[in-house]
């Protein structure tokens, strides 16, 4: 009887030992996946630290490049003539040609508000009520074209003006059409015969809305019938 009890005790102890061993294996397996997850998290942390450091360095390099570029632009000398000197030269050259052609009473050259204004009276540019350029104005326009080429930073605006006398023709129903047509004729001459860049030009028709004199006499009306060519240097950034 005692031998049977002892045998059962031995068997029970053996089963108990196996259960403990199995339990320990299960705990070790659970710990193994925890160790793997910990390694992954560590690697991710290292990756983000490296990425953050690289982004800070890249940003610093960009700022350095931007700073160097700004400094270079600011320190680079501008080769063009200063605006005031260019205006004086344009005015001087145009006046010389006007005087040579004996057109001082028909062409006026002004320098004001940082621009050159070349005013051509109707007598030298167009017949009354017409928009076809007269040959007498061509030397003036040729000289102007040379100056426009010489100073590429200047934009050119061509303004047509009339007096207050109404016009009603098939081609020009009003002074608006006439003033625009005259400005357009000057533009066409400069870009077709001289090969100038059309992008540098703008035209405007003012009709009788911007008179120089009150339009109270034939002489005053003649003063108002004109084409103004304005040369102004483009803004520099």
C-alpha cells in the first residue's frame, strides 16, 4: 500500500515539474516578442533623431545660400547709366536734332517727373483729320528710335491728342478714333521701319480730354492737336 502511494507521489511530482517547465517556456516566448518590439521602437527613435538633425542642417544651408545670394545681388554694380544722366542725354540729343531740322517751333522736348516728353505738333506729323505720318516727322522718329535702342530700360508711351472740334468721317467717327489712330501710326512706324520691340510700347488715345490750352482760338486748337511720346525708365526691383 505504501509503495503505491509513493509511486503516485512520484508521478504527481513529475507532472508538476513538467507544468512548471511549460509555464517557463511560455513566459520566455512572451518576453521574446516584447524584446523585438523594443528593438523596433529604438530603431525608429534613432531614425527620427537623424531625420530631425538632417532637416535642421538643410534649413541652415538654405538660409546661408539665400543670405549669400542677397548679398551678391546688393553688391553687384549696375552698369546702366543713372536715370538722371540718361534723361539729360536723351533730352540733349533730341534737342540737337530738332534744332538741326529747324523744328523748334513744332517739336518740344521736356524732362520732368523722371521722364522725357517729346511733343510733336500736328503740322509736323499729320494732315488735319488724318492719321498718316508726314515725311517731315520721320527724322525725329528715327532719332527717337536710336535712343530707344540705346536705353533698353526705358518704356515708351505714345499718346494721341486732338482739339475739341468734332469729327464725323467714315474712318474716324469721333476724335477718340482719330487720336488712337495717330498714336498707332507712330507706333507702327517705330516697330516696322526700325524693328523695335513692341513689348516696350503702349499707346493711348485721349481725344480732346487733355488740352494744353483752352481751345478758344484756332492757334490754341493747333497747340492741342499733337502726339506725345513719353520715355520713362522701368522700375528696378
